[in-house]
C-alpha cells in the first residue's frame, strides 16, 4: 500500500479480527499497553511524513536540476520514477518474506536510515548517473515501509481500538503528503537566495543540492526512534503454521492464479490509475513553472495547503460513502468505491494541464486531491479482505511492485517521452500530460470496473475462512 487507510478499511480489518480464527500464535499473549501502541503509531506517522518529504521534494526541484546538470525531461523522469522503484525489481519478494518473519521494528529503522542517506546523497550528485544511483538508495529504503507498518499495526491494537488507530494513520498520510510540499517549499525558499552556496568541507554547492541535505539527514533521527518501539507478538496465523516462516511462494502463486479474475483487475487497473496519477503529480510543479511562471516554492506552498484541506475532506467523504455502501449490503463495496473514484478523478487529471490560467489549473488540481484520497482505505482493504492472513505480506509486496514499478516508475517517463519525442518541445509538457491522462486514465477505470463483480464473489468466499 502506498500510504494510509480509511476508517472503513480499519473497520473491515477489525471486524475480521473479531471473528474466531483457526488458532492464533499469539492468542494467549496480552495486547501491548495502549501507551506503547500509540507511541508506535506516532513514530509510524513521523516515518510517513519524512518519507513523503524525501520522495516529493525532487518534484519541486525538477527545473533547477535539469538546468544545472544539463539533462532532458526523459532523464529526469528516470531519476524520479524508474531509479526509485528499481529495488522492487530486484529484492521486493525477499523483503516481503523478511517482513512476514523478521523483526519489523528493525526493518523500519534500517529502511528509514537507508532512504535518509540516499536523499542526502542526491545533494552530492554532479551528473545524471550519480543522481540516479542516489535515488535507487531512496527507493530501496522506502520499499518495505508500507507493508511493514501494515503488518505491525494490526498486532498492536485489539479490535475495539484498531479502527481508531487506522484512522489516525489515514490522516497522517493525508497530512504528511501536504506537509511534505509545505516543508519542501520552505526549504527551497530558504536556500534559494543564491544559486550556489559554500559549504565547509564540501565546497561550492547548488542551492538544490543543499535542499536534499536539509530534508534527508533529519530522517536518521526518526530511524533512531525505532529503538523505543517494541516488537508486538504476531497474531492470526493459521493452525500448524510455523510462526518463524512465511507462506511458501508457490502456495501464494497457486492461490492468486486460482483467483485471477479478482487480482488481475485489481493490479492492472491500479497500475494504470497510478501511472496517470503519479505521472501528472510528478510534472505538475514543472507545468506551473513552464506555463504559468511559478517557482517551486510558490507552487509548494499553495499545493500543500490545498492538499491538506481538500484531501482531509475527501478522506472523510470517502469513509462515509464506503460505510453507506456496506450498510446497503454491497459486498463489493471496496472495489466499487475504487472504481467510482477512478472515474470521478478523470476530469481533473485530464483538464488540469490545458487550463488557460493558473487559478483554473489549481481548481482541477484541488479536485484530484479531494477525489483521489476517497478510495485510499477502499483499495487497501480490497486487497487484504480477499487474501488469507498468512499470504498478505507477499501479496501486498506484489501489489506494491505493480503499483510502484508500473505507476511510479513508468508514469513520469511516459509523459517525458511524449514531451521529448512526440511534441519535441519542453513548452509542450501540458499536451503530453493531457494525452497520457486522456488515454491511460479511462483504461484503468474500465479495468477496475470490470473487477467489481468478481471481487464481490471473492469477498463472500472470504467470509467462510473465519
């Protein structure tokens, strides 16, 4: 999962936890004290905020990086996207199996340290290759964060408190996304008085290089805080399963192949949807710079405020709509909500790049921020509810592989390729964004819609596991 969940997602998980399971490994172990559990949630929230800041600040710096390193839109898209997700191609599954059996707080501490150092090293880059290698480090650190937090939080809270904990994480995701833009804008403005800055021991640095050091190194302090987080006992494993081992890969593959009509639309539809969303999000600061003359900090301040306010409202609305669907007896509520949101987001994604004024473009941007978060909990819960407990870590890792490699890795590059090789002019970025959204967005929405009925049948079958 790429971030937060909604109260509805939490309620679904809590309801599942309330039903008797076929013998839990930790059934006789007391739940962690409330203070210990909520402290962990606080550290998780800090982690997500730092992660969004480290990941998102590059989007605000695209124009000065391109200028000083003399690289093309296509090259910067590789740095933003593919370099960030290459870790998933190599080590995604081994990392997932480690999450299902290893010390999760240790995994989180190591991952935060890796991505923080990788972000700082982006500031030491003097060419395309060095910047791409540093971004691989950032991606390697972030790869295991979401599945590890998801695995850990469900073992920290009993059913009567799980919904509240998950809702806090959902709002941490929303706030973290907006706050990352605000903090990124503030840092950019702080170091932007001069194009170069003299730093002791490091010599002359571009202001954007200093930005990476400022936002990257504090993450090491967050990593140290995981020393204070206790590892909870694992709960909800099937009878006879060795608690030190994850489910075999072949068993997971066999289950997913048997249920391909459920997983294929879920994975492919979200892949197309995130390809458009991440592609548009990556290039939006550059769009405002090239077409409306805005600076990175100016866009960061405005977009950060819009994101925090509108995404919070959208999250609450999404929770209510999902709950309404559940009360009406829709067993496919999670998948249905995800498909609906995909359709509703299309006008904003398609029209924003071609708006004649920055005010109208911001209106479209705000609409996408409001709508897209409405399905955060639904899309995450959709995967978990129809997947057996002992397979969730690995299935989630595969989901993240598709989500990140196709969505975050390919999305920015598709738009850059249109800009460089179809339209052949950086000033035509808006039409590249428009084309990508108009073609790929509806494809993703159609695929997700086709998955509604199979998902409803899978949901009904999953109730019998309990």
